[in-house]
C-alpha cells in the first residue's frame, strides 16, 4: 500500500469520549496531495485506552488500517446549552495540539504555535461571524458582535508540547435572537478543527388567576368569567392551557365545563411573550360551594405536570364571615366609636365657649 503523509484533526462534541474507553468519533483526515495541495477525506477514529491492537473490523480490509497521529483535538463539555432568558451564557471550548516528533525536532521556536479562533452563529438559514481572535493580532481582528468575549489562549507553554488551549465563549444577557448553532473553529498552520454547539433560550411562565375568590350570585346563573394570565415566557411554541374543577359535588378533579379561548400573543421588549386564557363556566348550584377552578399550564420549560393557579368558588349567602372580615368589622366599629366621641367633644367645647358670652351680654 502506498504510504500516506497524514495529519488527523478530531472534532468531538463530548469531552468525556476520550476517557470513556473504546469509542468511535466521526472525523476527517488531511492528506498531502503534493504540489502544496491538501486533500480532506472523511474517516472514523477508534479511541482506545492503553496499548494493544485495534479489534478486527470485518467491514474493512487489513491494509486499510492506518496508524495516524492525532495532532489537533477540538472538543466541548456543553454541546447543548439551555440558557435562561437574560442570563449570561458560557459555551465551553477546549483544544489540544500534539506535534509529531519530527516536527518538534525541526521546530526553530519552542513553545505552542500561533493559532486563530472563530465563533460563528447559524440560525434559520442565516449565519454570520460572531467573533474572531488571534492572540497577538488584536488590532487586525474585526470587532466582536453581541458583546461576545472569548478566552482565547494556550493553557501551558511547555517548550515541546503537548499543549492545551481554551476558547470558551461568553455571551452576556442572552436574548432569543441569539439561539442557534454555534460553530467554533480552531486554526493552526495547515490544520483546523471544528465543533458545533446548540444554544437555546428559555423562560418559564408566571401564572395568575382572577377573580379570587369567585363569587356566584344566584341559582341558575353562571359564575363570572375566569381570566388566567400566562405572562413573560419563552419560547412561544409548546404552550397548552387546561381548565380543571377540583372538589366539586363528587369531590374529584374533572375537566371544567364551559366556553374557553386564548388571546393573541403579546410581545415584550426582552423577547418574552404573554397571553391570557379565558373560561366562561357553566351555571352551577349551591353544591359547588367551596369547589376550586384551576388553570393548568404546560410548557417545555415546566415540569411534566405543568404549573397551575386556582380560585375558590363561593356561593353568596353560604359563606360566613372570615377572620379577616371579623377583624375588619371590629376595626371599623372602633373607628366609628372614636369618631362619635370626637364629635361629642367638639360639640361640648363649643357649648362651653358660648355660655360666658351669653352671661356677659345679660
């Protein structure tokens, strides 16, 4: 078989794959095609811990086995990042470079080689350069977008390697438009490695239900309309609202009957959205006194059971005064008694001031 001059660049989405025993990583090889040209070919890399020969592959002929030297490895510990709306995001990026023995011996300048780092964002078919960094050439680099900062540096400066580096990206106060696929590319002389990360933004909704309590006035009449406000959530997709009646005449949870509808989405300046859910309950009876209407919301940012808010149905005339009502009546009576006494003192004072004048006139 004709010998090949190969350099192997590895891009991995999981940093733990290197130390997790045998694993296969999709990668590509750079082949010296002669005449100063390089050929890029797809390959599969079998990672093994410790010495030993690779296991037999029935789908490959023995002459296709190649022993290659992995000189550049690019990986991340956070291939999928879910960030709360408005919070900072850290997109982890690590890389390592292992020069070949002949390369290290021929090197005139000991220490890690110069490198370049690029971060790009792709979303909905559009992409643009977010940040480019080459340590030592800051004045020649385009300005970073969206306030992005990258920690582009070698972590060590051993004279002959291997060397490890850090290219982690920091995005302040993430907004919905920053969602998408982030491509991190590390450039070395004649080599490059790339890894993709997915960034999604989320914010769970807040829920409130009015009126509370829900007062039913007369037999045969429907209770007032219920308004469930689902506010400031993201993403807008995946929201579901259910209405429940808890503790009715049968004492169990059941789907609330009545006409229900949703309002249009209301957009906020931070990228979140809100909407209101409405329910016009059917007429109820005195047996429903003490039952609870609940608005249950399901959203990708919430647990499986969702989140709910509820109000109590009170039948007019059946609800006795609560502790708060009793305290309010006592305070009102106390203030009224004080006002009556104050008016009495004022009247008595005026009567006393008039008596000397009348006597003097006589």
